[in-house]
């Protein structure tokens, strides 16, 4: 039983990465009806940016504010920088081709993904990098008889806090109502006086910002990062988005956490070599038997 709960905690930790990236996919698709394939590579950019900040400034920052303070400082910088990168991607790669239709947007998204991935390789090199042990919390303790690390608790706490904040913003605030209205029908939302450009700016800043923080936490958790990691995590986060219901914010959260749990349990009880196979079999099964996802895709009902 303890082994099962340990695998469950591992799955929730991994699933929190998928959930944060899936939120970005879901918000962008909800408003723009666009799959931002560059989102996974912005996740990788966040991991490498965090690695650079911690390794270059670790001696100064962590010495004065400690490991936890250094992590918080780095997470804030990463979130801001990756959010700016997300807005630039929208302005440079997507906005000029909006009138050309969805196919042009998909091609542009794939092109941006390749550009970011190769830029990471050109800047940081093609060899994997490793976060030094000095910047990663090593505290371990037992929680109700289950061995956990302080880093796992921190990752889960930050992830659930961010997901709850996004849920409150989107579902309970006035600006969230504008986001939901834009997602249902952009033309009608514009006629009602909603500034859709602000909504687009918000989702292209917030989504990548969350992905960047997830990339940093992933790097701290696994210690190793690679320039092409964004493609794999992007695909899995996209799977989580489909699983929960594309365009559905709570669905993206549930889909990401569920995917992480399934992957962890399969790795622990079947084989780690087969986990990706089962993940994408789950995607195929979802598309066949419930194509709208667990919570369903939010669509406008036109009469």
C-alpha cells in the first residue's frame, strides 16, 4: 500500500508539470482555436533559463537568501521572461498570419517550435545539462509513513496554488468572464465591448509563464534537461488537454494530473519503457470513445 501511495505522489508531481503546460494549451485554444505547438519548447526555454540563473547567480543569490529564496527568485524571473517570449511569439509568428486561416497558423506554430528548439541548442549546446546539487533542496522526510522530499511538497504546493489562482481568475472574476466570452464567440464578444486584444495578450503571456515555471520545477526535480525535452512534454501536455477536454480549464488540470498518475503507476508496476506507449494509447482511446474529453470541450451554442 505504501508503494502505491508513493507512486501516486510521484504521479501527482509529474502530472502537475503536464497540468501547468496543458493550461497554456487550453487557454490559447479556447480563445484562438489554435494549438500552440511552440508551447512545449517555451517550457524547455524556462528550464534552461532557470538553470542559467541558478548556476550563474547561485553563489550570490542563494548565499544571501538561501536555496528556497533562490528558487522563488528564479521562478519569478523565469515566469516573466517566458511570458514575454510568449507574447513575442504571438506578435511575430501568429498575428501576421491570422487572416490566412488555421492551416497557416499551424505551420507557423510548428516553425516557431523548431526555431525555439534550435535556438536553445545553439545557445546552450546539444549536450544535456544538469542542475547542480547545491541549488536543489535535499531534505527528505516521512509523511504518514510515506517517504517524500521537500522538493515534491514544494512543487505540488506551487502547482496547486497556481492552478487554483487560474481557476479563480477565469471562472470567478470579471476579466475571466471576458475570457470565457471571447472563447465562446470572439465576434460577439467584440460587439459587446470586450477588448479581445487584451484577452489574447493575457493568454499568450500567462500560458507560457506557467509553462516556464513548470520547466524550472521539472529541471529541479529530474536535475537533467535537454534542448529537445519540450517536444516530448508538449505532446504529453497536449494529450492531457485532449483527455480533460480541450478549451476547458478545469479539464486541463484534471487531464494533466490524471496523465501523470497513469504514467507513474505504469512505470512502477509495468515498465518504464512502455509508459509512453500506454499514454498515447490512452489518447487514442479518448479520441475514439469520448472525443470531447472527460469534462467536455467548451463550445458556443448558436441558435
